[in-house]
C-alpha cells in the first residue's frame, strides 16, 4: 500500500473524510470542517485589514463567461460541464430503459448554461468589468468557492471538488506585484505559526498538450507563478497548498478591465487550497486536533 492510499484510509477510518465511492469526492466531518474554519479565520487576521470586497460565487459559473475565459484552450482535461435531460416523454422512457439494462443513459443529455467553477476568481473578472473603470488605486477582492478539477486520484490532497480561498488584486503592474510579494511573506509567516515546514518555488499551471509545454516554460521563465509547498503524501513531491500568481494584463485585456486613465489593468491573485492545508495540518500534527501542539492550537483557535 502506498503512502497516499495509507493516509486516505486513515482519514476514512477516523471519520475525518467520508468515502463516496468516487476518488477525489469526499464528505467531511465536523472536525475536518472546524480545521478549515479555523484556518480561514487565520487568513482573515492576516488579510482582513486590507479592506477587500468580499464576494462568494457558487460552484457553477456562466458557461459563456467560461468560454470567453479561454480555459478550454489551456486545461480541457480539467474542465467539468453541467448537462441535463431536455427531452420529451418518449426520450424519458428510453432513458429509463437504458438505466434498467445498464446502458449509457447520459448520451442524450444536453449542455446547460452552467459549468463547474474551475477557480474561485474566474467569475470575478467579467463581474468587475461590467462595473466600468477601476479607480487609480486599484481594487481588492476576497473570494471563496468550491472548485472542480477532473483529475481522479487516490491522493487525498488531489480532490475533484475542493474549496479555494483567494485574494485578487487589480491595478497597475507595480500595485499587483507588490500585493503578490506581500502575500508570499504572509504565507510563510502563517504556515510557520501553525507549525508547518514549507518551501516556496517557481511553478507552472498544468497546460494541456505540446503547445502547453511552451506555455508552462514561459510561465516559469517569467516567474509568473510561485507555489508554497508542504509535504503531505510525499516528501520528494510536496503539495502546493498556496499559489501566488501574476497574470500581467492578460485578464485585463480579455475582459476589458481598465483603470480610470484608460490603461489596461494588471491582476494578481493568492490562492489557498483549504482542503490541502487542512490535510497538511492533520498529516503533520496528527488526526486528533485536541492533541496538536499548544502553539498551533493557539494560532488557529486562540
């Protein structure tokens, strides 16, 4: 049994995660949720004074916005769409017959206007663009959403439906890169406070195909993405639990996000993988949170 499966089995046996029969799709216990809630309060203590506008989008987003975002050009393998039955009574009878005999009953489903949100910030850009020009001082947003990535795995830190907390900054290039740098420092301070050993390294997104390799190399060369890594199921390949991303003016140009002087806004975001951070804490400090080191409990629960 490998380390990933062993840790997952322990999480199931302790009741912290609940097996649904689908890899990467888990229920969560009250104790698991308490860890996430406590860490989110820690995020608030570090970022709350910045005055971000709080927005909470659902786990589904407008399909037209999704298509405009270009996500399918870069990550088609990760996307999830919502399909529904749109037929008549005869179609319904055919569907039920397929289910009875174990045939594919989904083949006649049709795409709806909703896709599963791939990252908490994706619905934000068109929403802000509709408001008109951004002030010269820029804008800051606090987001949290369930997100979907189609990547089935026995690694409990690689879930298909998971929560992402984000701060998104919009403004000049200097404004948003300063924001990113400050959160890299804050991220180290936060993880030190909860007793986790981390490294920060340059990274790239999982772009699809041969063309994606070039995009990934460019992203790394320009240091547009950094990740805060914590060993969870592998010391050799630690897990990205936070990411610090500079999009340059890509989203600004795509969505028509402009500053008051007419220049295209630059954007940056910091993302927290909430389930991954909870799993890192449980892996390093044990599955019984009551027995965690006093310094860690104080940082999380006061």
